[in-house]
């Protein structure tokens, strides 16, 4: 028997439906198979930095990016080993599925700390929380977070086959931003068939990022990014937390944003305040929301959902490395459905599916 949990924002009237028709609604958690990816201890990897064999995904697996390639779904997921000195080093693994639900993982990670120019940024915390888009020429761009034990920094890598990745250093190379705490880069793209392709607005690519407020950056090449600043020369907040809402403590980018005829749709993560947050949602809980921004001006908010569409409620979402967490990072359009992949309690990976009405 198939058990499903329906989550999302319903419509109470025709007027409400018209008002909120920019949102993706009623994602269905795939309870019969969730979590779809768990930590395992049988895969080993020779770490070039520590010079040791490590069980690189034995502690936790979570926070995946997703892309469709050659009729299959590929997950790039964060995996942690059991290195006690840093509470686990993160590496990015790769798994593939023909149905979007059942995945076969590769034995070794594809993006990881090495004895290269990125070692000062990546060791020993590792490579975390990827998001992926495709270019119009079929190249893949990943934004990911590096952690040196002190500072998280948003970085960029590229690949033509998802297997071998070229690291391009920090997303923000300007000297004053070299040590900026930055993460969660969601590049604006458009849906082309089953592909999410990075797209320009006013001759530039754009990316939302941040894990307190959401900020904005632009690029001409998807590799080097310039932060949109306020009148004081500091990163300009595009939107932030809201009092008495599910996102009362912080907001953080989710999967790549999608350019639609109604605007730019960004699905985002959020955290409830420990005290004084949304009643009915556990303190410190991570849930997911949606926001619409102007398709001609990525800094302008057009509409924002008043409620979450995904929240922690299953045992594997409630208890783990960090309790009360659903954290969305990967979404693909596959077999006429949207597959939303998310980390659960910073420990496992699950999926929810939405089939748009024709």
C-alpha cells in the first residue's frame, strides 16, 4: 500500500486561486519510500588531505542538489564522515535514478577537499550544500559552501559530465568579501523541457544567496559574482525574516530560482524563532516558503506566501543531527512532475512530488 502525505497551500476560493496562482502547491511526501537516501558505512574513500581511508558518508547524508541528464535524475548530495575533530568532514556524492525515487549511489565522492588551491577554504569542514544549474551549452554550474572550521564561503565549480569538477574558487573574489560568511547560492534559471537552464535578465545572470537575510549578486559568466550593495557599500537585503510568521528567525535560499511569466519563483528555507515565532510550529523548526520577485528586477518582491508549504512532521524529519528540519535544495521537472529533494534533520534525504494541473 502506498502512503502519501500531502503538504502545501490549498485554495479556499476562486479569488484565492487567482491571487496565488504563481505558487507550486500541494507537494506530496513519498512516505512509502522516504527517506530515499541514508548514511552508509560500506563506502570508503582515500582522503588526499588526511592520507587516510575514510567512511565518507557514514555519519549523515543530506541537502541535495538535483538535475535531469539523459532521461535520469542525478543527485549531488552532502555526506559527512566521522572525523571527530570537526564533527565530520563534508564531501559531495553523486546518485542516479531512472524514476526520481529510487537512487543508486556512486562509491566515491565527486567534489571534496584536496591538496589544491581551495584547501585553505575547504579543510577540514569540507564541501557543503550544493545547488546546480545547467548552461545553454550543456555545462553544469554548482554553487557550494566551503567551511574551514571558522567561516562559510560560497564557491563555484563546473563540469560537463557531473563526474569531474573544476573548482573556480570563491564566488565573491573582491578583497572586502573574501572572508564574508556566505552560502546557499540559488541561480535564476528558466525551465526548458526537463532542464533548468541559467538565464540572463538585463544581460546578466543573477543569484540569490544568504542564510540570515536573502541577498543578490550578478555575473556575466556564472563564475565570478558581484554582490548588489546598498548605499553604504554593504550587501543589500532583498527580503528577510518576518515577525509572527513561520520564517520569523531567518531565511535561506532553496533550489535555483525559476523565471516564469508571472515573475521569479524562489522556494526558500526558513527558521522559526525559539520564542515568539509562529504558534503551532515547533521552536527553531526549519520549514519552507515561497516568494515571487519581479521578472525584470530580481531585487523587487512581488508576492510572498503567508504560510509554509513544507514542514517537519515525520520521525526522520523531527530527530537527527539537527532536530525539526526540512531543508530544500534540489528540484527538477521530470516525467511531467516536480520532484523536490530535501534534507531531513541534517541526517537523511527525502522527496516530495507535485504534478501540475493541465
